C-alpha cells in the first residue's frame, strides 16, 4: 500500500496516480472550483483515522492559540469580523524583494 493511502482517501482523490484519467479529472474539477469560488472543497479528503491523529497532535497548541467561533460562523465572515485579529506573516527581506506578491495576510487561524 502506498503511504499516502493511510492519510488520504485515494479512491476518491487519486493523488497516488498522477497522469491518470482520474487524476486529470480531479485536477480539472479542483481548478474549476478555485476559478469559480476561490476555494475547492474536498469532502472526505483525509481518512477519519488520520484526521483523528492530526487533531490529537494539534490539540495542545490549539487550546493555547486557536480562535473559537460560534457554530455557523464561516471562515469568510470571521475574516471580516474583529473576532479574528489581522496578522501579517513575516517574510524574509531577501524573499520579499524577489517575490512578485505582497506579504500574506491572515486573520488568526480562520
């Protein structure tokens, strides 16, 4: 078994088969969603066991640094609210000079 299968549902998301018809279809759907919506939703991408391990590994840090939002709050509405403080990620000067885009701006972990 490919190691990716332990983390990703490769039946639904064939990342283990680059160049295949299934891979090409996934890439086309994802690109179309990104172009239309600015995001791509990949339900079931992570296997439940892998997701549980990731949540357990991140839980200690998330209790200290995460932002809790009320149920029904979307990340888009949170980004527009004052609940998520605006933070600019540091960018090394050498990379900043060469990069054609501005520093990435995040609001909390939203």
